[in-house]
C-alpha cells in the first residue's frame, strides 16, 4: 500500500506508520511525496510518539513510478494531478487537513482521523478469520 501527499512529511508518513504498526507485517506500507520536504514534520513525529509509534528515523521520499507499480492500493492525500494512475490499482483519495506548519495540537486530530481510516481499511482488507 502506498500513501502519497505533496511533501511526504506528515499525512502520508503517519498513515504508513499506522499501517505498519497495526498490520503486524501483513501489509507492506510505503509513503512518498510529489515534492518531498527536507524532513518529516516534527509535530507529526511528536503526535505519533504520543500514540506509541516512533517515526523519528523516517525521511521524506520522492514519488516514483516504481513505487506506484509495486503497490496494489494507492492512497492520495492532496498530491493533485501529479500522482500517476495505472490500470488495475485501487486508488483512494483521502481529504485530510495538511499538518504542514502546524503545532502538535493541530496535528493530533489529523493523526486520529488517519488512524481511524487505517483501521477501517485493515478491517476491509484483512478481515479476521474465524
């Protein structure tokens, strides 16, 4: 699963971190940005640490065609028309506030909404057996 936003510094990083944490190795998470920032948003790192997830070692990555081709599901978060579209992929566009330049208090509700959406997606994609 690939999460894409413009800077790959907040929303897509939080989504990939939640997916990695909650899927317990059952789903591979990637994130990328159409115009990556120099570093992950410190407020996003702090907000995720509050949720028990360490993103301090993450770095923004540039969106590549290879990353899209390697993903079954691509979730965009405001990357606009720069996201490549390939047949046979599932695309979702999540409308989420941009945490860029925001403090941790503003990032928390975005983090919580991302977690809610990741949990819903995992319940759909990996229903518990038995």
